[in-house]
C-alpha cells in the first residue's frame, strides 16, 4: 500500500491526568476512523502530559494500563497509532514514542537527544530503529531530535520513507521547527509528520504547530496554532522512491570526508 492516509493530532493534555488524556486520545481515534486514516500521530509525552518531573511518578512499563488500552484501540480501529509516553524500563525512565500495530504488536523509539531538564529525569535512548508495516519501513523520532540531521539520515539509510514525530516544540522557536522538519524531509526525500501539543505552563509553552511535509520539503498540511484539531493527508510513497532514484544523495555521499563529524 503506497498511499496511506496519515493524521497528526494536536491537543492539550492535562498534566498528570492519565485517565483524562487517554479518554481524549480515544475520542481523536474515533475521529480518525471517521476520516478513514491509516496512521495517527499524537504529541510527545501526551499520555502523562509534558512535565518531565511530574511524569516520573506516572511512567509506565510495557504491559501497563495505558499500553494495553492503546493497543486495544489500535486493534479496534484498525489504525496504526504513534503515541508519546513516559516509559519505565526497570530502574530507568525514557521519553518514548510507541507504535501500536492493529495486530497487537508494538514498536518503541526512545528519545536520544533530551532537551534541557529532560536529561535530569530520562535516560538517553541509544538506537534508531525502523519498523516494518504494510506501508513499508517507517521511523520515529521525538521533538529535539529534529535538530540533529544525523537522526533522519540514519533512519532514511535504513529504508524509512515516513518519519512520525511526536513533539512539544517550544513556542518561541516555531519557525525553527518548520524549517527543521522541511529540511529533514528534503535532505532525505521522506515524509515527516509532526504532532505538536498545546501547553501553557511556567515550565514550558507549546502552541501547537503540527505539520505534514512531503519529500520535496513542502508543507502539505498544517494545524492552526492553539487549536485542538486533527490534520491529515494521503501521502504518495512512490514519490519517495522516485526522488531517491532521480537524485542519488545516499549513493553519492563521500563518507571518507566526514571524519570530523566524529572527532
């Protein structure tokens, strides 16, 4: 299937109220069913709300209540769900993006580049996995990871044609967000779908700047700031393959000249 319909969900989580946030996510999944979407992306840490210090007590291990409910929602709706969750793994906490498959499987990406005080709470992720789906290989990264071109390039080299990006982007830098997402999409000839959240606290302000960007680096759908809403677009993955064949940026890399990146 080369033309999935992807949706990015923008909403204002209630800090620390997991039950309420799951109910809101469930309502948006119902909207996704009405829109006949194949993939839905939700914001960063939206299950617990974006407050790293608060979520420490709300983090869940795989198999926890939120994981179970979201897995059931994916099965029932037939929609792939990408959801930002504070994940507990033994004695460590991760800022994670979890992919729920309609057949009950899950895939997890753990944020590698932690922003500011996140690093006081969470452990840095150390891997960039890609996930096989009926749409081919897809990838995830989270928010601040967008500023690091290496992340998107690694995932593209692994065959990802879509990147699904939960975020809580700082309101003052919305233009950075748009430029960075468009650049990552164009650099790697891939679709990038970012779901931003709305948050107004002393700790953090996000205005909601959800966007879907095509492999030409063009924004094809974007949300209104400060408005809870769903944006969606049917994407043509054959355009990824065509561009990568037409302009062979991966094959033409001169890796021997890049040594300074790692010194």
